[in-house]
C-alpha cells in the first residue's frame, strides 16, 4: 500500500467517524445560529464565518486525500492496460 493510499484510508476513517461528523456539524450549527441572530455583532459574524471556512478547509483536505488515492489507482490501472 502506497503512502497516498495509507493517508487516504486514514482520511476515510476520519471522515466516517461519527464523533468527528458531530463536532463538525456542531461548529457549523453554532455559526449558523450567529448568522440568524439579529443581535449578533460584526465581530461575532466574522468569527462565525471563519469557523465555517475552517470546517470547509478541513473537509476539502480530507476529500483531497481520498481523491488522490482514487486518482493514483486509476493511473495505475491505465498503466496496467498499456
């Protein structure tokens, strides 16, 4: 198993972890509550926006690791067919 495949497997486990999903969802839900609250200050809104962006960055990093392994597998399959 290549380093890319190992990292992808770890990323899949993290992505599939229920606790991880709940934490990410709680962070997003908290931010959404700030966005919906009429009394939120600009600083609170900015902090909530940063949290949503951070969650997105983490999810994209996980997806990138998984996608890298998929790409490597397809590349290796094509080499095998040559």
